[in-house]
């Protein structure tokens, strides 16, 4: 199973709206998933896999819709802490 397939397995897609993450939450708030045993941001993974400016460095990925469980690539932006 590809990483994109793994991600989509944990998402409920609402037409023309948010992709709600149904998987693990980091700090009971933010979408997370295990990659090679390490808990990482699902938003970061979506941001990279769907081809959105992958140069993140120390930046965080947040959703413009302000839904903490949203991983819709069209709602994600790079943000400094």
C-alpha cells in the first residue's frame, strides 16, 4: 500500500470541503501517523505527497479552514510557528 493510500484510508472526504482525519491525533488535536515507527504530522505528509512546495524546513503546516482535523491539500499552507 502506498503512503497516499495509507493516508486516504484514514480520511473522510467531504465534497468541496474538508478532508477529515480519522486516524491518530497528536496531543489529541492534530492529525498524525506513524512513518517507520515515528509519529509525524499527517498534514506534513499530505503537503509533501500532493506536491505543495515541499521545502518546509522548520515551518509547520496548518489548515486555512481552521479545522484542526482537516488534511485537504487545498486547505494547507506553510506557516512559521
